[in-house]
C-alpha cells in the first residue's frame, strides 16, 4: 500500500545555493521519500533538539562538501606493478611503501566505502601525476567523512578515512571535512544510525537504479547533539571498529601469502 502524505507548496521547494549542471536553483521536489512522514520526522525530530546542528554548518567544516572526480586509472592487469599503490596491502601481506614519492596513489571507488569502514582491497590506482593534478578537489585527508552519494545498494554508506597514505575518491563519493576530528567520527557514526540513514534517504533523487544524493543535500542533514565526552566516546568506538577491518585484511593476506609462496611445510 502506498504511503500518503499531504504537504503545502512551500514544503515542496528545495533551493540549491550552487546548482550543479542540469539543475535549477529552485527545484520542486516530487520524490516520495522527501515527503513521507518517516523521513520527514527523522529530520524534524532532531532539528527540535536543543544544540542540534546541520552537517553543512560553515563553522564546523574545513571546506565545502564536494565529490571527487572520475579517475584516470593507472592499473593494468598485464602489468602487476601498476596495480600497486602506496599503502596497499600486497600479496605478501606487507604494506607498500611510498618509494620516495614515485608510487601510484590509491583511488577509492564507491565499492570501497563500506558501512562504517573503508576496504582498500577494492581500490584501484592512479599515477602520482594525476593525483597532483586533482588533489585540490578529489584527495582525502585523515578523518575525512566519506559518503557514497550514488547507486542502488551503495548510496548512503558512510566511512571515515583513517590512513596516512594519500588517496583520491571518484565522482560517486562525497567528501565531508570537519575542523574537529572527534566530531567527524561522531557525525559518521550518527549517519550510520537509523535516524541518520533515514535523513540521507530523504534526499535521494532519481529512480530505476539511477539515484544520487547531492552534496548540498548532505549539508541539510541534522545531527543529534551530544556533550564533548560522548562525542569522543562514540567516535572512538567507531574508529576502533574500523581499524579492526584493516588489521583483519593484513592478517588474512599474510595467511594467504603463506600458501601462495609455498612456505607451508608439506
């Protein structure tokens, strides 16, 4: 049964301060999720809390929310060395060094952004030259919140970049960079919560698998306030959980390397 909701005309208009290509500044919103009560109440219930704030608060952000770019991939299946990038866990379970700044750079696709952690094992590589060319827009820094902003099945997934090696993200991933790293982890945790996911889903545009959330819509999401100690505690728990995936990946690769390189006694 379809969910019915009645809204006034003023509630069906969304203003974009920086319209992207193909969009108007003033838009009439007809997406069902935008108007259904469970999505609307997810926003209004948090907005009503004293101290609640929006992700797009300029005082909290170090830069405007934006997406990455379409990478020019350097990897070639016929050239195993081209598949490697700085920070990658290689087939021996070792982390690839930067080689004096000449190594390829990690390119994160939406597939790499999982629910709460980043899987660099699914990443591809770009040249250092390409990285230097696009880093002003597409590079990520430690504690950046990454939000999958397109695609059925991947949209709305959130993780925090917690690595020391350079990386870029493709055009399907939005970068949210906060001034406060503890707040970044807290916001990421909140976006992964039921209420956070409902708010993100309210702003999904498109249909038939061609869905996306624009950076300006991510800015609109309301975050539940918390005292500093709780912000740090929640963020630290998510950070610890995400680190376990990296540790697992290294241990797993080392176990497989033992077999692959005939190091088992037979």
